[in-house]
């Protein structure tokens, strides 16, 4: 799930130096007879990253947590000039991995009685917005969260990209971007069609319900209870800006990889506005399946029934993947210069989080990032000796 539309294939390019800081922890589990199970060794994750990413400049942070071991690694550069090795403290724009955070907040407010998932959006939005949306009087908040609204995706509008790139230092709000989606034909009300516009509307509704920007509610209801101290809402929260990785990217295909870390092309919007680390992303996505975690004071099973996807249907901010290893909570994201994914396999208590930044090439020259995600998943389960329940697709 991407905030931008170009294809993502990564070119391999040899470089003289690879910066890899890896820490692997192995925790043998005990079986019923009290004897420790054989030590499970993590796969060679750094080699997988190097093989796909190729260019030593591309920054990647990876965390894998299983019952048998925990593993972290960082590679590449947080900034190219001057060359700054990536460290665990560095932040990434996590793009559409923001959506599960937003959907979780909405679900919490639903159970608190502050809004209802089945409220019509027309009950929360002005007529000036509703009248610009086909089926606008029928669409509910749930339709927005699970992408069944049929609302046009603003990021498919070339005029949006032209405006954003013409003034790349401008900080846009959800309200500023929304006009690029209004007045467009429906893509099919009641059927799944991924649209970033859905989450712009969710952000506007949240702000109206709360009476202020929803960033504070996100912090109060999710970030603070989970101890996520390295997750920030860009343009809303205060953070050390030197921690942000610089997402170099040749979006225009002119041979010049611009520093999107310094630019604000769609940053800070509800569809993808969070900054985070793999540690915080892992903690968050795993918490969705933990009985004693967020949300506080809400029946967790009822909460999960609302949130989680089925085998073939996007949930509330949770994507569908066909890795074949059982119940899965997760999402991925991409925005110019950055990529991310977080996955929690609830049946096996396996969590994988990966963040990327800085690609020295046009999108059409990048390797297949989804294939990288699959390689990491498959390697993890092979190390754990857990076969897939069905063939990979």
C-alpha cells in the first residue's frame, strides 16, 4: 500500500563499503520435559538486504522478533552528505503504515462512544465536501477505513503531484489536499479500492469530533500507553529533526536524486504522516493481538473483530497478505524516498518491521520491494522450521 503510485523495483549497484550494524539475540525456549530446544539461529538478514538493495547508500532498519530469537540490523546511510551511518535512533517516514494507527484510534473512539464506525460521513462533514463525493450521503466511516467508499485517490491526480512538486516546502493539510479528489467519479461504492483520500476524510472527521487535531488523541490513546517514545506526527509533534533519515529519491527520472527528507511532498497528512522506528512499529503491531494491551478498558476480542481483515478483505487499517503463515496483522507504505512494512503473525508470535530510505535511482530502476518483504518473511519461517499453510503466490 503506497502513498504514491510509481512502480517499485530496485537496481543493484556495487559500492565499495557496506555499513552493517547487526545485533542478534537468541533465546532458547523450554519444552515440557524441561530440556532446552535446540538453538534457532536467525537467517542472514543483512545479506538478504544487501542482495536486494545493492546500493550501499540505501538505509534500512530491520527488527524481527520471534519466540526463539530477536534480531535487529541497520545498514546504509541516514544522510548522504555528509555520509552518516544509519543508527537505531534515526526516524523514518512510515507513510501508509500510519493507517493502522489512525484506524486503531477511530476504533477506540467508537468503543468509547465518541463516534460510531457506521456513522454516515455526511453527519460529520460539511455539505461542500459531501456534495463533491459520489455516494457521499451513503458512505460511512467504516467504508473509509476499509477502502470500500469508492472515493477517488487524490494521489492518482497528476494535478496534485504538479502542485506539490511546484512548491515542495509547503506544508499541506488534509483540507488542502482534499480538493484534488472531489468531483471525480466513483471507483465503485461498496467494493474494495485502495484510496488515500479515505484517510484524509477520516482525519478531518477526527478533528471535528475531537475539536482539535487528532495527533494529541493518538498520543494519549496509543503512543503513551504503549511506550512508543520514537513515534511522532510530522508537523504536529515536536521531535529532534536531526533524527530524520534523508530520503533521497530521483522521482523525476532526471538523474538527480533529490533529498525528500528536506521537502514536504504530502508529509504530515492523515494517510501517511507518522515518523517512527522499527522498534516502535513492532511494539504497536504486536499490541493489536496482545490481550492485555491497547485499547485500555475495551473488550479486546470485540475490538479485534472490528479491526482485523478476513482472508480476502482489507480490515480497518489492516492489509491482506498471502504469505501463508496464518493470522496476520500488518501494513506497508511508501512515499518519495521512503518505504516501510510492519507484520505480526499472531498464530506464531512473529513480528517483522522494516524501514527504508534513500534510493539512488528512478522508481522504475528500483528492485521489487514487495519481493524483499516476502524474502524476509520466508527466511524467518524457514529458520523457525514452520512451513506455510498454503503455497506462496
